[in-house]
């Protein structure tokens, strides 16, 4: 996973869409081998990067890959599935999930949980690169619509959808946490 060029390109691209600033607190859900974690740590030089992944193997691999940033206290990686994230303290400025939303139980509920972890105005990036047999542009377009619908159901606002022309293409929905109650007091669609 870490050595495939398309995975590196995809991870860097998704991170670039979040406009991470030096003092940001960022969370990646399902970090895999830690490629995006590395890029996030490079950008959030005075902030903090958290990551959760359900796989102990990925936690070990990503921890080795990001050992310097972990030792410096700028990165923390934990083993936790999306439905049982730990308490992180202060709200996050940005959250991302790449190719993991489809594996979450009750994805709309997980997104509402993530919305609770984001500060008002915080950004979220949800990316999908379908890997099913025969996946093509149309498959990615359907995945983008599903992510847009989940984003709306969870109350995120101000979204945009971007596409990275890989084979198959990658869709990324970027949205904002409005300053309203994430448990049902709505948000305004963008």
C-alpha cells in the first residue's frame, strides 16, 4: 500500500485539499500505512496530527514510517475503529478519511461523530477511489454522490467535490462544519 505510486499521489492530493495550516490539529480516520499522516505532520509544524486505524498492523507500520514526528510529540497514532474513537481533547481544525467511509458501520452516524470533533468552520475531506472490478469514471461519480449525500445527512455545509484523474479516478468531497449543533439542529447546505 505504501509503495504504490498512486496511493502516495492520492494521499498527498487529499491533504492538499484541506489547506492545512502550521498550527492546525488534524485527525485522519483509517490512516493505513501513514502516507497522509506524514504529509499532515510536514504541514502542521506547530499543530498536532492524530490518527486512528482499526488495524494493529497499520498502526505499527505507520508508527515506523512517522517515528520522528511521533518522538517529537507532533503525531499520535492509535488503534481504534471509526465507531469507537478515543477522546482527543480540543476540537480539530481538519479531519480526513481516504477509502474508509464505505467500511464504517452507519457512516452517517460516524460523520456526525466526526462533526462533533471538529471546531465550527473546521474542514473535512472524504475521498473514495473505487477498487471494485471494472471501476471507472462512472463508479467514481457514484461514489462521489454517496459521499455528498452522507455529508449532507451529517449536517456538513459548504461542500465541493474534486476529482483526481487516476485509474480509476479519485473523488474527494470537502465540506465545512457549520457553527450549529451537529446532533440535528441542521446546517445549511452549500
